């Protein structure tokens, strides 16, 4: 009996020593939670997001003098915290708002993360960030564009990406320029799914266009992850709009491309609102039958040797795919968050929050083509901006608008296949 | 009738035939042994991946991919029967449901692990592209799937009603103890039923892959339609699945076009529920 007790005590002692040692080793790391759709229908996007974050971690945690003055790259770890390494705990939202919320809760209460990023789908960012708000943990989002995310009076939510209203303005200005160049842009049709993303982006585009005296001729809503989209295409075919704006995730975007070809429907102009149309697997599987589709982006590879080109190279090595706008915006948000932790010099959520509020990054400190990063009182980056790109050869998007940033001139009408 | 409306209806019929095609396996398994196979959608998914692999490795279209998918899935069906179904059938209903559900997740995430999460796709003109008849656009790949759907339905129906193998299978389904007394081995018959059902499902997957995207979770999207088709057609009725598939396809297309795509599922499901209220056994199911 006595011997057993001694053994037991010894075990307990050794476990506590191990735990203490573990805790000691952990002091040098900063734990950040990342909620992404790693399974489910948007898993393709989630897996690419994970690769993007891992590349950013590499840049932050290891010395990368080749990046020049790019923030956080030069030395190993976060200088503000004595070279502490950044550790990311990934969680799978499975494409469901409820799961995303539970995962955020788990990351905060069990993994004790000091900040969160994610969650791709606007509808899931909505629920996951509500938990962060409740627990007073900063949530930095890089890619969700639904307007209401920053209209909730949240104090802990920061959004780096341009939002639907910014893009709606870009689309409007772009169409105005095209019209001036003699392209017919009078009737505009919107096709969007019924998720948070689809409904909010389409309603913002509708109102921005309406404010500028342009009405939307046709608004087609459909249920996400459709098994068939023939009726949508036939409605378009009958109404013959000059411009079709597509707001869809990858699964539906691919089906649209295939069905358009099958039903021989080519609108004079298609503008895609990022997401599905920027997914590398969209370009790989149906890029060749979607030649000439216009899209929005804030990402551009830049000249060889530049930080963006280096990032693109690292990302390609990690994921096997070309860097795209969505992955880039996610990575940018992660850099913003880590930069704030670095400046805060602390893992105290309130100090990180204060540092985020004080963020003031200039274009040369960014990997994305924003005019800078500065948050308003709602947590929205007021300097976010973007450009119009076109899938001219069916393989790579090139910048076509505005003229100052254009690599090529827009080719119209839509070519398709 | 406007030509677009005709196109909507023809499109709906072709879509419906595809629904019927991937539902026949599900209804057969139910008819034979009262088991709802929740892994059905993932069987379709596996068939799609077989077609994709055959195309990537050999550059061959569904002429090679579809029979091979049928063969691979039929083998899997037998393995699943002896490795899982035979045992869980002895357990409570919940074990049966969760057993096939677990199988579904296992298949889905194995494919996810092996192929990754990217959307894949076969070339658009693998089955002769699209042709035009009297102003109607018809996709050859969908037409092929539709034609095979009719053949599979007819074949399964004849097998069950006109052959001794079919009679034996039905005898086991009716009363397996009595069938055993007549010298029929229930195990063999049920394994054959699983092979045929899974084989037909694999065939369906390979054909659907010619006009749909391929992704590990595609079974989720397609599976639900199969369940609705089978319960509308009557659980266990192969011709019922065909009629139900066509009906759902046309109703979906018409309501999507006339009312709006976002409402089409509401229309289909409310009609479906309304119908089941009057006739819970489905169109052609036994009461």
C-alpha cells in the first residue's frame, strides 16, 4: 500500500513537472485561433486559407531578410514579445454557422487563444465573431464581405477586406467607363445564392446602383449548392441582360459555367464577385470555358523579388496552387493581427484590441493592393480598395481596370469557350 | 408554348432521369432488406472519382469509366455487405442508421484525404458536347445518362420480376426464414442485391461526372435528392424511382423557371410532403 502511494506521488510529481515545463516552453508562443471550412462544401477554400496562414507563420516565425522592410519578416518571431513564436490552432467550421460558433468557443475557452481569425463564409464569421465579442477576444477578419458584420456595434471585431459597398462602387465605375467606351451596359442582372454572402452583396450592389440611377433589371436568387442551374440560365437567356453579375461559391460557379456552355448562353459581359470564381479549382476545372469573365481582386503578384512575388512563390510551394485574392486577403488579415500583437508587446486581449485600433499601415507595408489599413470605430478598414481583373486566357487573371493598375485592356464581349 | 419553356421541360426530364439513375440503387437495397443506406450519396461520389481516375490515367471517357465504376462499386457493395451490413442488421434500427452514416463519413473523408478538397471536373466534350434539335439544346452527356437510367430501371425491373435470381431475391426480402427452408441462401442473395445496387450507383456516378463537378462532399448535395426520389416513388419500387425522378426533375425545372430558383426546393418539398400525406407508401410502393 505504502509503496503504491509513493509510486502514485512520484507519478503526480513527474506529471506536474512535465506540465510546468510545458507551460514554460509555451510562454514563448502566442496562440491564435483560426476557424475555416476545412470540410464540407467550401473545403477547397478552407484548405487554401490554411495554407495561406501557414505561409504567413513561416514568414513571421523564421528570419526572412529577403523581404526587406516587410513587417514581421526580418527576424524570427515577434520582436515586441522577445521573439515569441506565433502558433495557430486551426478549427473546422464544416460550412455551418453553428459549428463555427462552437469552434470559436472551444478555441477561446479550451485552447486559450488570444485572438481569432476566419471564418471565410460571412454567415459563419457572423456567429463565430459574436462569441469572440462575448469573451472580449479580438477577431480579425480578412475575407468576409457581408455588410452587416461591421454594423453590429462590436468592439472586438476588425475587418481588413474591402466590403460589398466598395466593390459595388468599383463595378459601377467600371461599367460607367465601359459605357463611355461604347459598350452596352444598360440592363444589369444579378445572380446570387441565398446565403449571408449572396443576399447581402446583391442587396448592396442593388442599392449602390440605384443611388447612381442604374436599376437592376433582373435579380435571380437561388439555393446554395444547387444540383441544377438550368432554370437560372434559361431565365437569363430569355431576358438577355447586357451585364450579368455572378455572386456564387465555387460549387455553384462551376455548375453555372458548365450549364452556360451546355445551353449555349453567353452574355455580353459577366462580372463575378470573387469567391467561387477566384477559387483555384474553378479556374482549373472550368477556366477554359469561362474565358473573359471579369472579377474583382486586391491581389497582384508584382515584380520578381518583391515581397508579393516571394509570398506567391512560397504559397505555390505550400498549396500547389497559384496565390489568389481570397487567400491573399486572409493572409493580410493575419499579418495585421500579428503586427498588432507585436506592437502591443503583450498577449492581453485588451492591449491587442488597443493596438488593432491604432493600426495605421501604408501601402508599402502591405501584401495586398489596398491604399492602407486603418480601422474606423466600427472596425472596418477604411482604406481597403480593389481592382477589376479578367480571365482572358482561361488560365490566369490579369488586372484590366482602373487604367493606372491595368496590365491589359478589358476584352469584350465575353468569350466563354 | 415558347421554345424556352420547352427547353425548361426537356431539361427537367433529363435532370429527372439522372435523379432516377442514382436513386435506383437506394430503392433496391431498401426493397431487399429494409435498410436505408445513408452512404448512398457517397457511393455516387466514389463512382465519380473512378470515372475521373480512369480519364486522368488513360484519357478514357465514360465508355471505360462507367463499367469500371460499376465493377469497383459492386465489389465495394459486397465488401460492405459482409463487413458491415450483415452484422448491423441484427442490431437495433439506430445501429443500422448510424452504421451506414459512419460508412458515409469514412468514404467521404478517405477521398478527401487522398484527392484533397479541390473541385475536379471532366472535360466538357467527353461525351460529344451539345447538339441542337429543333431549336432545343441537348447535352449528349445528360442524354446518355438519361438513356442509361431507362435501361437500368428496365433491367432491374426485369431482373426482379422475370428471372429466377430475382424471384429468389424477392423471396428473401419477403421472408428470409421461409426462403432458407426452400434452399435459398439469404446471405448470397443479399450480397448480390448489394452488389447490383452499389454497381448501379457507381455507374450513375461515373455518368453524372461527365456534366457535374467532382468533390468529396458531392454525395451530400446529391444524396438528399435520392432519398426524396425514393420515398416519392415508393421505397423498394424501381419503376417508382424512375417516375418520381422524372416528376421531381420537371417540377424543379418549371418552378425554378416560372417562380424563381430560390423557391424551387420549397415547391418540390411541399408537393412531396402533401403527396405523402395522402399516400405515405409513395407512388408505386406497397402499402
